[in-house]
């Protein structure tokens, strides 16, 4: 079997495209991260809010490239997405509590 230097260096320069199964597995890992680490502890989300939150997270993950999705950066991006989504609900919950 001959060794192709051109092929070897091309693989180094061009990033490996992840398979659909690898991406789906990463989506599941990140959704589990959201469930265990990012859901609020100071108030409960409704079922509709949880569905909306996870749909937003999934959309952000699907729009992310492989290089970022499979790096530590994705945790920070996910944190920002979740925080932006939960912040208005938290503020509304605090307002509702004050009005009681």
C-alpha cells in the first residue's frame, strides 16, 4: 500500500466532518447538561417553557459548526442561550411573587 503525502496533509488541513450520529450524540450530551446544570433552582418552569427552552437549545446546537460543537466553547454558548431564554421568565416569576 503506497503512502500519499498529499492525502495525509490534506487530512491535517481539512477538518474531519462529523457524522450525523456523532452530532446527535453531542446534542443529547448538551441537552443533558442543560437538564442537570442550567435549569433554574429558584423557580419551576412550566412544561411549555421547558419545551420552548429545549427547542431553542437544539436549534442553536444544530446551527453550530462541528469545530465549535465538539469543543469546550459550546458550553459557554449553551449557557448564554439558556440564560437569555430563562431571564425573562425569572423576572416575571419574581414580579408575580411580589404581587401576591
